[in-house]
C-alpha cells in the first residue's frame, strides 16, 4: 500500500464520520462537508491504486 492509498482511505473514513454526525444533529453544512471529504478520499485512494497497478506492470 502506498501513502496515497492510506491517506485516501483515512480521508474517506473521516468524511463518513462527519457526514453521519451532520445527519444525526441536523447540520446540513457538516453533512455536505463530510460528503465532499469522503469523495476526495475516494479519489485519492483511487489515484494510489492506479499508481500501485502501474508500478506492478512496469
């Protein structure tokens, strides 16, 4: 696992926590912030996955 994969997965989890917390307390701003953070984490993890695959093929 490379650092982009790890950082991306951590951001996904943090975003999901914010999203759920925002939903529970009725704070739409926090919920949206969590959704954005979760999506950003998925993109970063995907980039890390792509780097890892590229490294395997070379």
